[in-house]
């Protein structure tokens, strides 16, 4: 519930998906949340990004709770990539891209 609240309480959806609202398509609820509920790293990543966006949009520092989610993301991705047989899933790729994007923006 925290994730849905964070996404709905910010303007992330409108900012990222400005055209999709005209096509009656919500990628957050139709793609990203279902994928996040199946992938722990992605779930933690979305919570971190949504919380960080909200804090930064209100000119506040990142909360320690958000950083805990970021640490968990890094831990999970490191485990996947350093396994004897790397476990690179769609969720892992989305997480790496999302974190890279959040660092650039």
C-alpha cells in the first residue's frame, strides 16, 4: 500500500507518462506494479524512487527509510549478478535502468 500511496501522492505518473493518459493506459498499474509484486528488487526500487521523488519535490533530504530500500535493492541485485549462474531477469534489468536514470535526473 505504501508504494501505491507514494506513486499516487506524487506527480510521477503525470511527469513520466504524459501521453499515456490520453490512450486510457496506465503503465504503473498495468505493468510496473504487477512486475514489482513478483520481483523484490523492483519493489524496493520503486519504493525508494517514489519516496525520493516526493522528498526532493518538497525540497527535503532523503529519508533514512528510503535509503534502507536502496540498500536492499543493491544487495538483491549484487546477489543475482554474483551468483555462480547469474540470475538476470527482466526485473533486474528494469532495476538497473531505473537506478541509472534516477542518478542522471
